[in-house]
C-alpha cells in the first residue's frame, strides 16, 4: 500500500494563500492535523487493485450532453448587479488588482 | 552590436480565438460584441451557486474543424477541467478549461519566411470559456486604484491554440500568426476581428547563447491583439532580456503586460501570484466521446485552405506575390473566385482586383464584405472592355461610379453616354471632319512624318470625348490618308 505524503504546515499555508484564507497559527496546526486524518482515511482506497481500471473522468456514466447553439434571454442588468458589493454605472467595481 | 549576434530567440505562442457561435459555451447568453455592460449575463455565466453548465454543440464542431485545418489529431475522449485562480474577471474563481485531455493535439502549419518554408508544431488546441472584461480607472492596470468589470464576454467560447517553441525570429512569429489567422478565417471558425479582441496572443519568449540547446528563462507577455503590437512588444522584450543577460543577471520567469502607449513591457509579478492552478475534472460537465463519423462529417465541410488556394492561383499564371495578396483574406479570395467563374482571364482580373478594386476599398475604408460592387458586376465591366464597348481608361471611371452607386456597368455607360464609338460610318464622318480641319498635319503625314498621325488621332479622340474605338480610328485614318 502506498502511503500518502504527509501534509506539512507549509502546504497548509500555501493552500490557504491560494484560497485567500487568513489562518491563525493555531488554525494552521488544527487544519494540518485534520487534513492528514482525512487523507489517511482516503488512503484505504489504495488497497484496491486499480491497475486494470481507466482513470475516472466523471462519476456519472454519461457522455456528450450537448445543447443546440440557440440564444436565450439574459438577465436584466439590475439583477446581474443585485449581489455586487460595489457597482457603478452598470459595472461591478473592484479594488486595485496588481 | 545587435543581440542576435550573441543570442538565439526561442518563442512559442498561445492564441486565444473566440469561436463564431451565436450563444456562449455553457449558457444561452448571446456572444454578440459590444452591448451595454453586464447585459449579456445570466445565472450560469455569472457563476451563481447551484447552476449547471451545458456544453454548446457548435463549440465542439468548430473546435474539431479548426483542429483538422491545423493538421491535428482529434481526441476520441475529451473532458473539461477547472483551472482555479482568483481574478476579478472570473466570477466563479475558476475557468472551465481543458487540461490533460484537450480536443486536439499534435497539429502543425507551414510558414514561409524569406522564401524558406518551415513547419511550426501546434502542441494542442483546447476549448475554454472567455473571462470578463476589465476597465481600469487609471491608464494601465498597474497605475489604477480600482477597476470596473463587465461580464458580457464571460463564457464566450474560446479555442486556445498552443504552438511548440519552434519560432526563432520575430519574422517567423508574425508569419505564424498571419497564417494561423488566415486558416481560422477561411474555416470561419472565428470572425477573426482582431480589433475587437476576438483573437489574442500570449507570447512566450526566451534567449539563449547562440549554439547552445538548453532553453533560457522565458517571460510571457499576455493579451496582444495585433500583429504590429506583437512585433513591437517582441522587439522590446528580446532587447530587454539581452540587456539583463549581458549584465550577467538572470531573467525572471514572469508574466508581463505590453504598454502600447509607452512601448514597453511591464512586470505583472506580485507576491500573491502563484501559478498553481490545481486543475481537477469539472464535475458539472460529462466527458465527450467523439466518434470518428462525427470528425469525418466535419472534415467534409472544410473549405479550400489558404495554401491550397495560393497554389491554385499560381497555377493560373499569377505571381506568388499576387496569389499571396488575393488569398490574404477569405472574403477577397472568394470575391476573386466568383468573378473568375464569370470572367476567365485570371491575369486581367487580378490586375483589376488588386489595382482599382482594392484602391477603391482602401480609399473608402471598407472591407471586401462591404463592397458595393459584386464580383459579377466587375466581371461584366471587364467583358464590356473586351467587347470594345468602352476603353480601359473609361472603365476605371465607370468602376468608380459603380462603387458610388452600386449600378451595373452597362447602365452607367448608357446613362452617361460613355459607349465607345465602334460604328464605322459615324466615326468615318468625324475622321473626315478632322482631316479637313488640319491640312498641315495631313500634308506632314503624306510627306513621311509618321508622328503627324498621332496628332490627328488625338483630335478625333477629343472630338469624341475619348469614346472612339482607337483601333478603328487608326484603320480609318490610314485608309483615308493613303
């Protein structure tokens, strides 16, 4: 059985940064431990012999669900902007990007 | 000393092409360009929770078509993946794209630079959704305090075409891009309106010492949308990298942006930018199984491509240059072909299309598609010249009138009384009047001064407002003077 690589504190900090999450020192410790527990549990699957199994692209055995190229009515602008934290003149307004 | 004496350039290009569908890739919102901000948006493309995307079949058709035209292999099994990153033009915080199983792989196209042909590899082409459009409050993204987001473009279908790092000069890069856009135009996979951003280029470039084979560190300059800006940007960026290397420093691998106004590339690097997209299979879309019958059905719809068309034109006796100009856009080549089906002399037709016709389009700042003159109308004008109804000189004026009014040549000639006088009796009368009015010239001619006849021809042309059939005038004059 392949043993999963342990999740380090640095890995948790990196993922938190990518997900734009601000974690306290204590939280980093908690999540490092919890993530490792989850991975250990999922590692049970490693007991299965999957050498003859194609990688799964989707959990549902369906393919080619397609629609015709037809235009439908969009939402009114005020609906689109309804949940915007900030908007001006029909645009979403966002803070400095880079 | 130019950097190219010391270094060799290695370049690969990622090209984003908006596919010519009516509706977006995963929802029914229109793909129409323009429109008031945030009015071509629905729950799916704005990324509201709980919605499900459904793939537009026409996107797959067009992607297969482009893949075939680029000599690629069309996948039998393909799927979508999520590319995760935070940027305000992306409402879902991920872009639905394709990662390990793109729809097309291993294509190529051929370029010609300075007479030498070279095959440029195309690593892959994959389908994805376009992002929204950002309008910055300042002049550039880096100098702006805030930005405004319009999601009309979000979800417009894109094909991202990734080249191999096979390009070794700016001339090769531009030739590759021109050839690529021509193929996309001919196959009508995209409307190819570069000025509207429907084709955008990301340029990956690095330098390495001449004679070495290891790749240098590259930079990526994103979102160029004209051949001229690609050229200028690459001139700047290669020079910049050469200066860094000459100083013994290292080029930083980073994303840069082109500031057209200043003519420089600017780093977009930030502490937070980490190219860690954590791709995973898109659970909201089921995979694609592409039967070979589907691919063959689309292969049958492929038009004659630019290279084939150039070769056909050259086989008609046209020069390589002329064939290149005529095939530069599908619209022009189609115009030429339609006229050619009516008027068979390819060389005369080429002279008129490339001369007067293109001149009129340029003067009126119009494209071939906007031309008020149809190919058949041009062919009819040329037939009238051949029949002797009008001279070539008068025909140029008639073409201008046709352009201005959209009327047929024959009608304009009739309305303006421009028809060439080929009536022998009518012309003979004028010839006699001119002879009678200019006894000195007649005497000179009879005394052996051949040139005197030119003066008499000129007088006859003047009397007929240039409408006399020149060969008939010569024949009649000689008869009467002998």
